């Protein structure tokens, strides 16, 4: 019979997978290299299956290791959620959180769900808008905390995640033969839009804008219908689209920084708890 699995073993197992080496995993979980090796041997012995293959510097998961990884992350998530819930101070309040709808749909649902379960007495009011509008709302004290795409005029803000940008199209869209390239983009002033046009201009690829939308839903509609190609953050990649790249005649795109900023007039403890929670969660999820 397989014994109950220990949380520290699973945490180290996930760290080894994320870093790809015993040494790097040890630094991440605060253990020596021999201790990490011993933990992985114990885990493999408990399960009766090999979990890794390759040498110590370039480990990859076996089929059994890949199967375990999903369960391990789920168990660690539940374990951490229980700890957060029972460690959470008895705090209540109302927080006005601003976030672009794209991040609200693809980055924050699980984060906000866990936060709400850990802090059930904190009420979150969500405001979705483009980053430039959210920054202005912060200055007017209309929201307490904002998660935004970094832009030069934002000034001091905490970078919580570096998100790759990718080209996407409908799964059956022949992007390589389209000239000029039809684009679905955010309105003028969007840094996403500017990055897309700058990249195309750098390689001399002709383009035309066939759809403009303030929301991710509008861009998705144009892409899903096969009307245009668009630029999404990697977190928004799903089964309805395919990722395009150099083979399709499209240039690489620079990553974007996602930042968190607080109201300059100060925020209440409930809002500060949410801000710190989002910072930690998004920073950690960037390595998964």
C-alpha cells in the first residue's frame, strides 16, 4: 500500500520540475543538494515509480512524474490555502480593485478565488478597464489597487510578473499567406498595439487594421471568426487559437511587465492585504 504523501516531498518535487535541476531546486526550497536528492528518492520509493530521467543538472519528468505533477500542484495549493485561511488575521473591509479585462479573465480568477476564501470578510469591487484608464482612476482615488500593463508614464509601480506576448489566429487561419496582414488590436494609445506595429515595421511586414476593440472579448471575436490576427499575452492562449511565429512570417515580440500600483492617497489594511496577496501569487505563478 502506498503511504500518505508528505507535503514537503511534493513541494520539493515541484521545485525540481520548475528549475530542472537538483541544485537549483535546493536553493528554491532551502535545502542542500543531498537533502533534495534524498527527498526525491523517498518519494519515488513511496510511489514505486521513477519520477525523473536525465542527469542531475538537466532532469525531465517521466510519464509517471508528469502524472504526479498535476496532483502535486493541486495538493500544494489546497495545503497553502488552508494555511492562509487559518493564519489570516480577522480583517474586514471593502477594496476597489482595477484590472484590464484581459487579466481579469486569464490571470486573476484563481487568485481572487483563493483570496476570498482566505479573507471572507473582505469584499472586492472589481473595475475592468484599460491600464491607462485605471492609472488615471488611481490618481483620482476612484480605486484602491490596480493591476496593469506597465507604461512609462505610470512612474513607480511594483512589477509582479513578466508576461510574454504572442501572435494568435484562428486554428485554421493561414497567416503565412495574408498580405497585408489583417490585425485585431486595442485602440490607439495601447502599448500592446504599439508593440505589434513596431515589430511588424521592424521586419517590413505590411499590415492593415480590420478590427479595433477596447475589450478582450472583441479581439477574441475577430480572431475566432478568422477575420484577423492579434497579439495576446501568453496567459490568454487557449484551445480556440493557435500561436503564430517566425514560420508564419511574424517577428518575435518583447515581453510585457505587469505591475501593481496602490492609490497615492493611501489604502486601508484590507486593500493592502489584497495587494500583497496578488503580488505574491502572480510572482509565483510566473514560474509555473
